[in-house]
């Protein structure tokens, strides 16, 4: 089943937090089993749906899972889509602070697309900005995309964050990202 169909079905049925709970639990189990092999792994990213972040029971379960797995949590990066982060900034801030308190990283996903607002960045102490792939794919053919990525990298650095580029699909794009200073 394509991921998009699964997520749409989960969201439409109100079961997205069950899926996210399973993915987090499975990821932590995998991390525990493979911890000794992860000498060069910086972190593993996992998206959380907006529906899950608005589910108080899910949030408590996340905190419990992180607490039980403190020895591997530093290898986990939870991604929050920026539109979700903006929906309830106070709730998002509490979540980010608590998750980071356990040692996990937090990334703001799809940065630069949709409703980008710089004002919320000073409210959230996230670790990473994940640059939306629409700026990355074929970026060498679109100078405006290179300028946008450069601006996002500069902004992230000035805020003490690192950057991730998604959809880097060829060597030329990866080389440009390295030259610009994208971290991951």
C-alpha cells in the first residue's frame, strides 16, 4: 500500500495515533536491537502526524516510550510538519521541550513550503530544519531554489539549528548542498 494512501486512511479514520505509536515502538525496538551497529548513525527520523500531536494519550505514550529507552533516544529525531507546529504553538513548544529533555532531536519538517512564518522559529527550540524537497529536487536547474536553500541554511545556523535536505536524488544536487552548507 503506498504510504500516502495509508496515511490518508489513518487520518480519515482517526487512527493515525495508533499508526504513529506502532512506528515509534517498532523504531525503538529496532534501535535497541541494532544499537551496537550504529557507530556512524547520527539519528533516525520519524514523522509524527498532526492528529497524533493533538492526542493527549498518544503524547503520554511517547513520553513513556522515550523514558523506557533513554539509552537509544539520542539516535531518534521526531519530525513535526511546520503547519502542525503552527496550529497550536503552546502545545508544540511543550512537546518539543519535553522530547528534547529525553535526549531526542526534533526537526521542523517541510520547512519553506506552505505557511512558513519566521516568527514561530524563535518560539521553538528545535534541533533541525528539514528543507522541503520541492526546493531540492532539480535545484541546479533553478537558481531561485539555490538562493532559497542558502537563505534557510543561514537562518538555521543563526538560530543554532542544523539543516536536512530531502529529495537529494543525484550527485550534482548533493554536491551543491555540501557547497551551500546543508548539514544532512
